C-alpha cells in the first residue's frame, strides 16, 4: 500500500472516530433531554393531581362505593343554592380520615360547601354555641341560624353478631362499616356518614320539620336503629306514654305503634280516637308472637274498623320458595317475600325489583266503607296458606285454607270537615325491625326500611326529601364481589395491557421503517 493510500485510510478512521464520538455525545444529550422531560412530566402530573379533588384522583374499590357520594347526594348538591359550613370538631391529627375524605367529596361537588376544623379544647365557644359536646371527629352542619350537630358515633353503627344464634345487639362506634372477628362471632360495622350529612344539609336548608310520636307503655315497643332512618327524613321522633300524658300532642304529624302485643287501654283508645277524629294518622306494625289467634282486642279492632279493616291473627305461609326466604341452613316459609302492589309507597321499590321480608305476618281483611279508600300494598302469592299461631308445625295440611292474602295496606279516611286521616298497617313487626332483618339479609333490610320511609312520606305528604341508606364496608368472611373485582381488573390488567398494546404498535411501525 502506497503512502498516499495510508494517509487516506488514517484520515477515514479519524473521521469515523469523530463521527462515533459525535453520535455518542448526541445520544447522551438525547437521553439527558428525555430524562429531564420525564422528570418535568412527573412533576407536572403530581402538581395537577394535588390540585384536583380526591373524587377525581382516587378510585373507590369498596363494594358499595362507601367513600363516594351516591347519585342522590350529587343531584341534591347540584341544586343547592344556600351556603353551608361543615365544622369538624377535632384536634389536629384526630380527625376521622374516612369522614374527611367524604367531606372533601361534598365540597368538590358544590361551591356552596365550606369545610372548617375547630379544636373543641381551643374553641369552647363552638361547643356551647352548637350544644356539641360530642366525640372527637364529630361535625356540625350550619346554614345561617339553623344547624345540626352529628356525633361521629351516629355516623358509624356497629352490630355484634353471635355466630351461633345470629342474635345481635346494636350500638354506635367510631368508624365505618367493617367487621372484626371475635371468639363467639363478629362485629359488623356500617357507615351512615353520607345519609346523616345529606340529611343535615337538607334539614338546615328546610323550613319545616315533621314530628312523629312512638307510642310506649304496656304492650308497645320503642324503635330500634330504624329510628335514625326516619329522622333522616326531617322527622323528629319522640316517645309518648298516653297513660302518663293523657293526650297526643298537637304537633304530632303521625303516631307510630311498633310491635304491638296487646290491646289499647281505654284511655289510649280514647286519646287515639280523638286524635284520628281531628285528622291524625297512624303507622302500625304488629308483633307476631304475643298476639294469639284467639286474642280479643276490642279497642284495637275498633281503631282498624274506622278504615274498614280487620285483622285475622294467624300466620300466613308460602308454598312456593320464590316467595319465602331460603338459605344454606334451610327453608323458612314463614319469612315471606311479599308481592308489591302499585302505590305511591311501593312504586320505586317495584321499579327497582326490590324484595321485602315479612316474618310471620297476620292476614288483613278489607271491607268497603263510605269515605274510606284502602289500597293493598303487600300481598301473598296465590298459593299461600295460613295456620293458627297455636299450631306446632308450619307444614300444610289439606284442611288449611289457601289463596291470596293481604299483609299490609294504606288507608285514607275522609272526615266530615274535609280533613284526611291516614293509616299504614303492617301485619308483621319486621318492617320496623331493621337490625333483626339485617342479620338475615342486609339487602332485604334496606328494602324494608325504604318501605317504611316511603310510607311516612305518604302519610305526611313530604315530597322533596332525600334519603341515603347506610353502607356496609366489609364482612367477617372473604366474599367474591363482582363490582370490586372489575375495578381491580381495570387497574391490574386493563391499564398494563393498554400500555403493552400501544408499545407494540409503535415498535411495529418503527420496525417497518
């Protein structure tokens, strides 16, 4: 090789090294640029996510979306036109996290919602002003001069369930719906935060509150946890013993008689009769064990006769298992799932395809009467039968009558002065026994409660009330839950799969080039 050729080769190698060096520098600069852009992108995304509300940046994976506002509350907040302040009473760091998350969701859905936190120890005037000597983490909802204080223990309900006999006792607790195991059963928690808060907003922005009295004394029972559901309809509830008081107060919009086990006394009968003569209304649910088939209840019968009703104190049973409750432990044909008949009270339950649960219901008979309109609300199937409460077996005999029977009715009596007296009668106490039915099936308990709420709206003529039911957080055993599984699937499978597909398309296009 000549000297000239050697010089050309050296020059070419030098040029190649220079180009390689330039490519390395270019690649390094490119990688540095990409890295900087990636860091900037991450910072921008974090700044944006921090600026957004949690209802956008967080995903609720709970079974019933317990950390997310229902459409009922969202739609109500859209129409909110008054300024609301929600004050959390807690020292720094002692706020209840789940409640604060939900409150942030309220604020995100309405510019009229303002959130504040006050330490009761540092602001004792707040406690005295709102009569709010409550649990740490409780809240006060304020609109102008009206306010409603909600204790944290009223927003979280715990029920101790014995695994042996499914008996339960309800109490309040400072948390939400979850469950914790114990040696003899478990504690079942429910959130009622949204229901209480939305109701409180409705309460402080409303002008009128209804009043219901629960008849107490011999043969009557106070309400259980369903009382809080009734109160969420802006209905104040108070116990009343007519033997002591002697009259039904003038502010009573209606009277509740729960789990009645015997006849009215003469004094009670006269008070109730006078009240109905003046346009008063009743909601009655009868207890199934204590009122025997051959019971003689002249005062009680006289009240029902005003509306053309009579009650046959028997136990109605179903033959078709589509109309009674079944479980892995057996069939319970005295726990009936009634047929819902069309009425203002039942229509939204019918539209939702809901089922109720009535335990050992009586049979209600209806006779036409001038000035009275009676509508059956809940009925049996056409193959139901009934037995005396003294019978030791629920098995059907050839001698047992069968047919379609009425469990519950809505009746209206038009009085001479044009006033109306309304009655909703249920032959089973279970419509008001929320905690008892919830131990059997929580969905059925919710439907029963909705029936009660709708009945009381019909009695009082309320129209624009809002109702959000309690929400269950978790269970004492592992349960496959489809809606939660779908959400997790989107996160763990859907998003990675989408990234892989997009990456594959980009790679394929570059490869073809």
